[in-house]
């Protein structure tokens, strides 16, 4: 095997917790740099954390908002990875690739609707409690 072939291989997996953490943080940074939707979802996590400053009766809704906003960012990680992989495998338009991307995006839509419903319930709870 030549040196150039060895350089093209992927780095070995399972090198330890520190390496796994580094790779994961690098992936998160890549996501936040390249995907504006991920930055918006990170902002929703911040909003969810701020919801804990509300009066105690809304604490359950605050936890639900935080959980759904974190799930949105996790789903965005998978969605972005699927989209990039699809573009790499098949760079030209293909109906099946479009369908795959649309299915992955549907997960984000579902969680966004859940977040909006929880946010409306959260605001209604604060307004009704006066």
C-alpha cells in the first residue's frame, strides 16, 4: 500500500472517550457553522433554558420545551448528515434522493410543531395564571 492510499483512509474508530468527544464536538461545530437551521435550534434551546425563570407551575412545560428543543438539534444533526451523504453519493437530482431528504426533514417539522404547541401552552399557562 502506498502512503497516499493510507492517507485517504478514514481514521480508526474506538480510540477512546477523549477522541470520541473531540470528534463529536468537531461534528457539532461543523453543523453550527454550515447549517443556519441548527443555529436557530440552538437559540430555541437557550429560550427553553430561560423558560425555567418562569413561575414554578410551568416547570413541567419548561422541561418539555427543553427536551423537545434538544431533540430538534439532535434530529438536525441526523438530517444534515443524511443530506450531505446523499449529495456525496448522488450529486445530481434524483427522485429517490429527494424523497430521502424530505423524509429526514419531516422529523424536524414534527418536532417544530411539538415545540410550537408546547410554547403556546407555556405562554397560555403564564397568561392564565396572571
